[in-house]
């Protein structure tokens, strides 16, 4: 064999080793997640031993496990994690637990006091139906979509977010609400009723018009006049200031418009997701490990808390976005860098954090709430990112 052939063979072997190592790293991450989640299941069982009606783990408060009721916006994430662990491992133990935790929040399908129906019902029943095709889950999804649709105003063209702070906002819409549209798209496919699809598109279009600045950063809250549909205030609630870029808000925007492109194939949504990605990854305050500070404009950078939950939402979105875009954008590679960072620097040490997979997320810094702690939705989108990465690699074989 001549030197040229030896060189080519050597490069090929290196690529095979790198690919194998990457796959092993994902499997290692899944194995670690399973071990942690077994601990968390035991911690939840102990916490509920006193007859508590709380249903899902959300975070730690002063080192103690915090459980939430089904009404909490985060109540569906843990059951979603369990569905993902079942997909990733094929261990029926996770399926059984997923079914149990999913069933515990079914009552939320008729809770019309919140816009968080997608987070609660789609992450739990949506994943469950996708995996099992359980007809009961399908019925819950459709009922939940009906309930969510009741918060849509044709005058405004958007789904109302909060009912609280009515003295401050007459008709508030938050960027987070983009993710709840996935439930409506699914309901349209399940029923053949285009009403759900049209509501989702209306919401996405008007959010794209009013929620973004010229640089494609997003406001957190836009308040509308409920009679005229005109945007009257553009502010924040969880970010540093009205003019700043709250990190998880940018992640919701990236994820939301990537998902909307999947469901509609409207190129405007794809372009919007790409613009948001460009804003995030060219920002001078984005750390080299791609795990953002809680707000891109927080005044104390680099001594500000990170938000791992924003990072995992971004990574999951980027893996999907990479399948719609040219490889030159590097979305897949950026997602890999985030997951590698999270899996090495921000992961819980074995047996710690009451079984949460990741630490170092930030819920609401302005409220002094959930700072540098584990959060259930950080773990949820982490597992979703691992699953999407694996599925992309399978398709490429």
C-alpha cells in the first residue's frame, strides 16, 4: 500500500473513531440520565408519602425537592422526560412510569385559565400518543386544543398568555407562547379541522410582526389593545430590561419558528428561525461554551448566572433546524457543542440534585426565583436534543 493510500485509510479510521466516540458519548449521557431519573422517582415518592396531591418535580428550593400540581406550567415536562427515556433506552420501566405521570395531569385538558396547554399536555400526552397511538391520549390532545383555542381573539389575532397582572397588561402575549402552537398543529392533523391550524398561523404571523427588533432579538411580553389588536407595550417580565434579550426568550423564538416551519413549510418561518440563530450565535456576550447567561444584556457579565434551560432548548431546536438548512450554517455542530458543554460542565454529579439530570438553570432572576438550580424543562429539552441527534444520525446511515 503506497503512502497516499495509507494516509486516506488513516483519515477514514480517524473519522470512524470520532463518529463512534460521539455515539458512545450520547449513550453515556442517556445512561447517566437514567440513573439520575431513578433517584428522582424515589425522591418524588418520598415527598408524596404524606398524601401530597402534587404531581411532578419542578426544581430544588434550598436543596429540597419542589413538586407542583397539575396546574403548574411545568407539570408535563417530567412525564415527557420519561417518554423520551423510554424511546432512548427501550426499557419498559420508563414507559410504565410515563403512563402513570401522564395520566396524573389529564384534568388540565379543560383548564382554560392558562396558555401553557402545549407545555403541559403536548409534552406529556403528545409524546405518549406519538409513541403508543393510544386513542385516549388522542382524545386528550383534541380536547386540550379546543381549550387552548378558547384563548384566541380574532380581533387581536393571537392567543392570550396571562390572566394575571391585568392592571399592567390588557392582553399580554409572551414569546414562550410560540411553543404551545405545536398542540394546535397536531390537533388539526388529528381532526382534519383547519381551525386549529389557522389559529396557530395567525399567532405565529402576528408574533413575528410585533415581537422582534430589527436585529431579530425578541421582546418577552407584548401587550395588545383587546379591541383594536394594536400592540401598545413591548416589555419584559423575566429579562433584565425591556430592551434586553432574555436568553430563554430567544431560545423559545428559535424553537418556535423552527417548529412552525416544520408544520407549514412557510419559508418566512424558516428565515425567521435562521435570523434568530444568527443573533444568538454572533452575540458578543455568548460564552465560548455556548451556554448563555440568563440575559444577553445582563449588566454583571461574566459574573451573571447561566441558564442551562435556554441552552438545551436552543440545542434541540438547532438539531431540527439543521435538517432544513444547508450544512454551511453549522447548526448541527453548534447543537453538538452545547450538548457537549452541558453534558460535561453543567451535569449533576452522580447521585446529587435529588436526581435532576442537569443543574445551573435560571427561572426568573428579576423575581429572585430559581437561580442556579435544576429545572425540569432543562432536563426535558436535553433528552429531546439527544433523541433528535440520534434520529438524525440514523437517517444519515
